[in-house]
């Protein structure tokens, strides 16, 4: 969530289509904004990527793969910025010979008249079973509420499951 909050200023001028449905999406998100988000995340040290551009900090992904194939515990998060502006965070965890994938898709943010930002996202946890098949362990829509902090960052007010 911290990484997504760092990018909020780059989402100026966007519109949310169908905000009251599960099919809402970001509109008016430019290619320049998308590439700027990838570069901002990369500049913060995160592995980030999008269509038609090189992965930022790809060396970290190579380090994870090297640890994985040699049997060492490792973890990495890759931020994939979709063309329409959604940010997908995929965290790969290799522990005790098993690999799990934790998936968070940030799909929209709304600001109310008091300046409180609601950030809507979905979390999934996947794990490979003994047969090598990927099983979903859970899938949950969430909403984080935050306000601008005094230090220029963001202060978390709540993080809730959406029923």
C-alpha cells in the first residue's frame, strides 16, 4: 500500500468509470503517466514494469530466481502498472521448498470532500500444492482510508474488508 500511496500525485486528471460497481476502471490515464509510475516505483527501489518498457530493478528478480533454484528462502514483490492505471503487486515467497504468490490489485482511489482518500484493492493468496497445481487460498476485496499527513506522506485511518 505504501508504494501505491507514493504514486497518487501521478493520477491527477483521471476519471473513474462506473465507480459504484465491481467493474469500475480508470479512464484518461496517459502512457506518460503509466511510465512515470513505473519509474517512480523503480526510483524507490521497487521492481516495477509495464507493457512496452523495461523492468526497473530487474536484478532483484534475478536474485530471487537464483535463490529459488538453489533452494534458499526468498521473497520479492513486482509492481505491474496496467495500461489503464491499475497497479498490480505480485509478491513471490519461497520458503521451506514451497512457493506462494500474494496478489494485490489496486483498482481505484476516491477522495471525499474532507480530503479522505479511499483506496480500493483486492488481495489473493495462491499456493502450489504437492501436485504442482496453483490453489487459491483466499480472495478478498478491501478498502484503505487515509489522509495526507503532516510530513507530506499519508496517514492510514482504516483498512477494511468490503463485504
